[in-house]
C-alpha cells in the first residue's frame, strides 16, 4: 500500500491535471485487494499455497518442496505486484481497467532488484549502527532514515527507470524528493504508520489464540 501511495504521489507531480493528492485517496487504494483482477490473483496464489501443504505427506523432502513452492508463489506474487506498481506510476489506478501483460513493463527483474535494494539499505544501516556504537535510539533513527525517508524515493526511481544503480544514487534520490516537495513528507509519515501497523498487526495475529 505504501508503494502504491508513493506511485500516486509521483504521478500527481507529473500530471498537472491530477486533482486529488494521495492522502485524499487513502480510502480508495486500501480497496485495492477487492479489485476483481487483484482478488482473483490473491485467491489463486493463496489456494495454491494451501494445496501445496499436501507435500507434507512426503516427510522431510516434502518440507523442502513446500519451501520451494512458497518461494515460487512469492516470486509470482511479487512480479504481479510490480506490474500494478508500474501501471499506477503511469496513472492507471484500477487494475481491472487494463491488461496485465509484460509488453510495456520497465523490466521483469524489478522484484529481484527491489530485494537487492532492501538488502543494500539494510547492510548500510547495520554498518552505520555498528560503527556508531549500536545505541538503540540511534539505530531506530538510522533505520527510519533508510526505510522510511529514502525507501519511497528509491522505489519510485526503481519503478520509473528499472535501474538499481539509479535507485541507489543519492543525488537522484535527493532530486526526486525535492521535486515532490512537501507531499513527500506526508508520504513518509504514511509509510511509517503503515509499516508500524503492519508489524503490530502481524504480531497480534501470530498470537491470536492459535489462529496465527
């Protein structure tokens, strides 16, 4: 959701005709999973994961097969998600309204580059925390700088250009943030609270009377 919001923010910058800032569309993009095309894909991937549980009948080897199946489904889901992100960056905000083909994608390897980008940010943040003494509060600030302040801009650059190097270029990130201006601060605040809500939500579900 936070990435989808970021794509709306950059689209609004590029399209002078846009009337609604992204914070007025929050109630709309939270409905993204209910879109017919998205809902069908989510249901299909979820069903495939549930069916893969029958592999447990093969014992330890079945566990390996389930892990492989889960990874494959994750890749398929991530690629589908990036198709939506790329099209939302171009102003197409309703997945059911456009075909999800690979013809006009920036690049088929964006999910892998996104993982690499997160890995680089995490490694640099961890290195800085170690060098500066590993203080908890300082660690939170450094982690927030990379994953709340820089990550939205880096994701936008990655989606728009398909270049991992461009997404990690500090000059390009600063230029993009300056071009967006004050709405970027609102986006960062949204990313922070969305991520916080997700983390607490997962923790709550994991301990919900065995349901997790």
